[in-house]
C-alpha cells in the first residue's frame, strides 16, 4: 500500500511514494494545474523531454493527468515537479479517487468573479449615467465624488474579478511567453490606472465603467467555454472510481475480508458473490456459473464460467458464488487498460485546433503592435503622453476579444440548448464543430444498433403450452435468456422445487413432472451452428425443445444508416460480439464494412487507420469496451441506455436512444459552424471599422468599451438565429 507523500525542502510534496517501477523505468502520474490549451500540452511535454532521462511524457488536458516515465532513480520525481513549477504549471501526485476536481473549483471561481463584475458594472454605470446626464448642471465637487465612489467599487472588483486573466498573463510573462490574457490584462489595468490618475490629478475624465464592462463580457465568454468543457474528463475519472471498489479476499484460514481493490496482488484468492463485479483480472479456481460481460466485452451471449475460465475486471457475476485467483493488480487489469486508452484518446482530441484558437493566433501580436504604434505615433506627433496613452488604451479595449471570445461559445450555448430540447445532450464545447466535418460513421452493434438484450424469435414454432411451462422456471432467474422467456410469456406462476445448476440451467417440478431449462450441453443436445443464441427446455422424457433468441435491431437503425448513406457518409460496423450475429446485423442494414470479435485496442486501431486515410470519424457506441474508441474518435455519440463510462467518454448523449437523433445533431452542427464563421466575419468587419477610429484618436476608452460591447451583442444576436432551426 502506498504511503503518503512527505514535504521536501523545496516546499513541494515529494511524489516519490507514488512512483511505479515498470521494468527498468520509473513511472508517475501527476495532476498538472494551469494547462488550458494545446499549446500548454506542447510546452509541458517538450520541456520535460529535454531531459535525456525522460522516455515518455503525455498530458491529458481534460483530466490534467500527466503520465511520465524515465530511466534512473525514483528520487528524480521531485525534480520533475520542480521543473513543472518553474514552467508555471504546479503539479502534485494524481489520485483520482480523492480530492476535489480542480476544473470544478475553477468553474466556481469564474462564476464568483462574473457575479462580482456584473454587480460592479451595474453600479458604476448608474454613477456614470448620473455624471453624463448632469453635465453642465452637476458641480465639479459632485462629479469628483461620483468618480471616487466609482473607484471604491472598481478597484476591489478589478483585483478580484481580474484574477483569472492576471494570473494567466503573469504566468505567461514569467516564463517568457505571451497569450491572449496579456493584452486583456493590460487594457483593464491601464484603463483603471488612467481613471485613478484622472480622478485625483488629471482632468476628471474617468473610464472605470469601461474597465468593469470589459471584465464582465470577457468573463462571460470564459465561463461559457469552461461550462461546456466541464465534463470532458469524466470518462477516465469514472473508470478510476469503478476501480476503487472493494474486493473480498479469502485468507489462508478461509476467512473473507473486504479490502480496497487497489490492494489486490496477483495470487490473492477473491470471493465473487452473485451480483458482484470482478474487481481485477483473475482465473476461476472454485465454482461455476454464468456472468454478463456485455458492457465490458460487447459479447451478448452470457459467459459460462468454470474452473480455469479467465475473467476480466468489470464483468458481472449473475448466479452462484465463485472463487477467483487474481492474475493482475488493479493497475494491470482490463479496466485499467481501458482507462489508459480513454485518456490517450482524450489527449489526442484535446490537440484539436478550434476555429477560435486559429483566429486567436494572430490576435496577440497584432493588438500589441497596434497599441504600441499608436502610443509611439501620438507621442511623436503631439508630444502629449496623456493623449498617447488614452488612445493606446482605446486600441487595446476596442480590439479586446469579446466578440472573438463570444463568437463560438454563444453559438454553442444556443445550439446545445436547441439540441437538448430535442433530446440530445452535448457535453463537449467543440463537439458540434467537429461533428460538422465528419465523413464516416462507425457504429457498435450490441446496445447501439440493437436493443442489447435477447428476444425470443421462434415463438410461433414452439408447441402449444411450451412457452408457459418454460416460463415457470425462467421467472426465477436473472439470466438474460430466462428474462427473455419470462417477458414473452408474461406474468404467471413458478414451478416447485426449483434448483439452479451453476453454468448449466434450471430444474424443477411442474404438475408432478420434472422440467429443465438450460444449455444444450446440460440438457444433452448437440449444439448447432445457428448464429442465434439458444436454450433448451425438456419436460420429463419428452424430446427437448429449442428456444432461439436474437438481439433485436432498433427501429431507428435502418432509416438512420440509409439517410447517412444518402448524404454520402461512409458507414462501418465494429463489434466485440461473435462473427455470426454481427454478420446478420450488417446484412440487415446493408453495411459492407464490418468487423467482429474486436477488443477495445482493435477498435482504436481501426479508427486510427481511418484517420490516417484522411477520414473524420463519428463513433457511436454504448459499452464500457467502447469508451476508448469513443474518446479516440474525431467526435463521438453515446446513448442514454449506455454504460455510464461510455456516456462520460462521448461528446453527446442521445437521451431518447433514437439513432435518428444523430442526423438531427449533424444538421445542427453544420448550421452552428456557419453561424460561427458569420460571427468571425462580423468581428472582423467591426475591427476594420473600429480600429482605425481608435488609432486616429476619434474614440475614448469609454466609447471603445461601448463599441466592444456592441460587437459582442451583435455576435450573440446572430447566434440566436439558431433558435429558428
């Protein structure tokens, strides 16, 4: 069991206790704070790789998890933490099952800052209106009082609400870089400083209202963006939470003790009761029974477990107790591997360069250059430092990226609201942007194209009364096939003296006759090569009767696939199920490209092949085994009936489980992308008109702030046009 970290002389928590030994390398997961974009990923990873000892450095932007491995001593871990601190990114040991989520803390911080800025803006604008409306009538003493009251409101507001921008700007400057928060911070601080100067020394022309208005609109854009990204990293965290469950370890004396699953080591004997999930990968050493692995492996047929059967973590035990021997620790189990695959997919997706990021690349150098040239130009022409500073501030304010910052979030908020009303939950801020560009859709089978549960298909072929007799046994079992028989027969009575043979079936007495319901092997029949699942029923010495089942196709599957094909979109089917059932579904839906028996790694490999060939893939899935592929795809959709992990990994969730909603989401994404491009065009036109006016001294910082607010309002109104879609 890992010990707690100690405090090093440098003042940081020493993460050495959390270092894992992997062969001749050391590995460590760190929680990195302050990384907000793809540029941060590049800076952190490339900075660490400059150390010759580092063999791998991979940062997941959604969770903040940095996976680091190196050759050499375990003690080097603290040096890497210090290096990250020096780069402006504090880091601690990553422990997903404990502690508060830094993303949620940041969201709460932004919300408080936004509320304070809004309150201050309302009050300062009231004071400013009083000054404007009383011009010529209000005495200078009263105007000075109004300005001083504004200063009392604005100074603490700027200090508090400006922290998200000031902190980011200072971190960038301290490490020799600039980002969009640098000119934002300059505009706010210079407007506030100039207003203080004017209040107590200068001509009394203050711009406090411009400073807080600027903060308020910028905080709206930042909060909306973070709100839409709030659940981006939940998939891996949910998987980690599943792995933190307990396990029942059987001691040498036969006593069973509950322990955390993370403390299980290979060789431990674990008791698995009915209804328990397998905590770590292991082999059955005692007992037999049936397990449900559909969520983990995608296999619809229940797993018959006997001594020697290998069970993977996450599989559900349906029937009798089992004793398994662990063959891997929690960190080496199937769910851990799926977690790593999900995080790798999320990391790859976080490198996606958004339209707003592309537009923002030119922003910082252009704005800094314009403001500097304005300052120098006015100094050379007039020699008046005050006028030069006012005009430079006006340039910084009028070019502030409010319209740019709201261009995308405003459209996303409106579009996601429209989709929510249509039963589609959008979880990732840039999902609509990515969905608009897809040209290939990859479907999972079990639970996605199909209902995910067996359905009796040969009811009409059964002899009269046989279904009801079999249901007398089936109603007492949780086995998926038994539930299908019970559902087909409806409510009714049960047999007498029912006994369940683990891994075989059910037997009991009905009207004095022995009856049995179970597998062909247990009943004594020869198994068939039929692609459908089957079970057999026998009454007394009569010949056994076969019940056949198939996973029912969703009503919306066929029209959805057909509509996608008509739009020129390629459709593929990737499933972990057996080949015969997959082929049947592919044939019914006229899907030419399909693969069966795939593991999570295989699905990711296929997605990577498609990406390498230039395709942009939408993945639609529902099982735990689909989570890595959902995270790795260009964009992904899950269903409300899906495993919680898959819903977390996906960008969107179809609340109605209706696959045709995929078409609705794609149509909305195309319209949203069009609105975003229109907003960028409006912002560009605004800057083409407003910037020359500011450079030539024709607007004050206050007018610049009003113009900036007007541009934000225009892009917001344009986004609202989506409500008519």
